[in-house]
């Protein structure tokens, strides 16, 4: 059995994943309570809503309140390497998914 982690929901719930220290603290707490190895899927999305707002509004990768630097840290975090990342971003046109995927590919470390 595993769990999914949604980046926007985490941020909007008041877990600071925007800063390097905040991401480490959040994942350390998650590991202690549940285990990082239990994260099987990451719904990877930025957030239109503010930190701790408790409002679920997804945004294109790197264009929201989590921001590009934090999204890059998340997708490259060693504790999340075993998880499948699924884009869960707004889709207004057929090109949106391809655009978001291109942004993510640039964020991945070689």
C-alpha cells in the first residue's frame, strides 16, 4: 500500500515546501509519521493559492506560489526518487500539457 503526495495540497495546507529547509522539514516529518518509501505517486503541480490558504487551486509548473526553484528541488529530491510524478496542472488548450512537461524536463537533473 502506498500514498500520494500532492505538492499544491501540501503547500496550501501550511507545509513549507517552498524553501529548502521547509521541504526537508516537511519530508522528515512525513518520513517519521508514514515513511517516504510509502509515497508512490506525486501529483506535481504549482499553486495559485497562497501558503496555508486551504484552497485547492493548481497552477502550471513554476508559475504559482510554490515557484520554479522549489518545484525543481521537489522533483529532484532523493527521498522522492521512487515515486511516479504525475502532472496535475490546468489544461486550457491542448498545448498546456506539453508545455508543462517541457518545463519539468528542464528541471530534472541529468
